[in-house]
C-alpha cells in the first residue's frame, strides 16, 4: 500500500514536471517573439513530443531517489535536476539534428534549457511534499505498532519518513505491561490482550507487527485480531540488524526465501551481454594496442630493470578458481622481491623501477589483463582480484568478503572508478571497497559498466593520490 502511494507521488510529480516544461517551451517562444526575435518552429509537435518523452525517461531517475525523495538535500536535488535536464536536452538536440532544423535559434534553446533547469530544481525541492498533502489530506491511515519499547527505535526513520504519505502513528501496543510514561517514545495504548478494544477505540486502519520483538504466539495473535478488525497488517522483521547486510525477498512459486544478493548476472541474457561487451573491448586492444605498447615497455625495461616483460601472478577468480593474472612487470627482479610477493606496494616502494612507477600510476601495467578478459578469466569491469594470501587475510577481517567471487574479477571495478586504489591499511578501507563490490554484484547493468569505464578513463588521465 505504502509502496503504491510512493510510486503514485513519483509519477504525479513527473506529470507536473512534463506539463511545466511544455508550458515553459511555449512561453519562452512567445517571450522571444515579443522581444523582436522570430522563432521558426516548423516542427513544433516533434519538439513538444521530445519534451514529453524526456520527462517520461526522467521518472525512472526519480525512482532512484525514491527512498529519500521528500528529504533531498541541495546537492542531491541539483544532481537529480541536472540528470533530468540532460535527458530532455539530448532529445531536443536529437530532433534538431535529425530534422536539420537550421532555423531554430540557439539563444532560444539555451534560454529554455536554463529556465527548465531552474524549474526542475524548484519543483524537486518544493513540489513533492505539497503533492503528498493534497493527495493524502483526506486519506490518513491511523497506525499502531505492536512490539516492545526497545524495538520501536529500529523504526524511527521509517516513522519519520512515512508521515508525509498519510501515516498517522497513534501509539504502540506491548506484549507485556506498559512501561512508565517517561520511558515511552510514543504513547503505550495497552497490551496485546486488549488489542481488539484498542483498535476499535482509536479507529486504527493499519497495524505494524515487529515480529522479532514478540513471541511466536503473541505475533500470531496480534495478526489474527488485526485482520478480524479489518486492519491492514504489515510485518517488520529486522534481519539486517543481525547480519549487517541488506536482505532481499525472493518469491519462487509457493516458496519465499530471504537472501543477501539480487545478482542480475545470474540471468543468461545479462551474462551474454556482458561477455559480448568484454570481447568487443578486449579483442581490439589485444590485437592492436598491446603489440606496440609491449615493445615500448620492453625498451624502457631493458635499460632500467632487465628481466621478463610480463609478470604472471596467481589470483582467485570467480567461484574461488585460481588463475594467473598478466601484467607488465613494474618491480625489479630479485630473490627478495620473490619472497615478498604478497607485500602490498607502498608509496615510494624501492622495489618499483622508475618507468614501472609511471606504468602503475597510469594503470598501463594492467593492460595485458585484457588477455585474461579474452580468455574468459576476467571481465572488463568487476571486483578487483586480490592475491590468494590477501584473500585469506581479508576474509578473516570481513565475513562477507568472499561474496565478491560470485562474478568474474575485473580490470577495473566500481570501487576503483570512485577512487579506491592503492594499498589497504585500515579495516574501514577494506569494508568500503567490499561494500562497493557487493553493490556492483547486486545492481549490475550494462549502463553501470559503461559508467565505470568512463570514470576509469578519467582516473587514468587524472590519477588519484592513492595510485602508486
């Protein structure tokens, strides 16, 4: 029910924005003509259609911000508005180029885009709460929570965020006797034994049962009484507090499972798309880029650090299978270095020769890994592979560590594209990187891979301080 209310507000917001952008387009045209400019729009209907299509595409962006849509800060509101404008702007320009409309004024389009951004920003900041008030003014849902005083704290944020959607929290009902008033965050309305009277007295429409705060018998009793009284029943089970991960629900026929991962790459179509992308990127690089680059690297290596041009190192891949990752060698060849193979590279590391440092900083030492990609051992993007010794070490520090092996390791990853590179000194650094790896596994899309590649390309040109 709440999900539908939230989705409805998002769609309604999108409709208002589409209408506003259409009106702004026509008004801007009139203003320019009144100022003496002649704006020729021989294809007016197509321009208006592009605005509508762009606005519809923008609704998908709104859904990414759904959880905190009513409480967006200035920065996130700016980001959302800019992303929406880009879609409308690209479609408008596509119409211009497709129709070869040389008569349309650039000043007109530029002014329209600026005014549209200001309008989108203002609406994203102000409109949602007003839409909620108008939509749910007469559809308030009196709600009580069934659980312990302690368990109420786990729903604090939920209660705060949902009041705008017409949820009126009346109080809570406890399995045991009510505690003293000063210990109550919200009014205690009685116990489960008197739940039926409480529901009728306060005309309750919705009951939220905190399942884990009650005994099995008490939870069943509360749900039974609530359903008989004609109340909506929602069951809250905070598994995430114990497992420190987001829990997802999977329905398979008559069976319901709780799981940690969504894993879009378990879909064969998605795997085919990703593999096709890997081959399309890696094949030209292996065929045309690596041969001349290898000669170039070899020329510097033979002067500064004679030895093998490549360095093959065992790493753990998908499903914990071992494979040898291929890189350009960036360290001097010595028995001491062979013994310290598991030691992470540090800033100013004496094991790294001069040109090797440049290769590492620009990530060019990673390019031979496209051979691994072509062989199917790696992917262009995915969690970065670690040494086997590091896998064992990190898995002891973080229990979810091996989740990252559900997919192929990547030459670059979501964490690396966001600047997480270099040695891992602190447990918090490891936790952040693994969190991004898991996010990649759960939210993979072809567009996400493209974003990672673009961010990585930027990082190659402008390396972060952690690159060494």
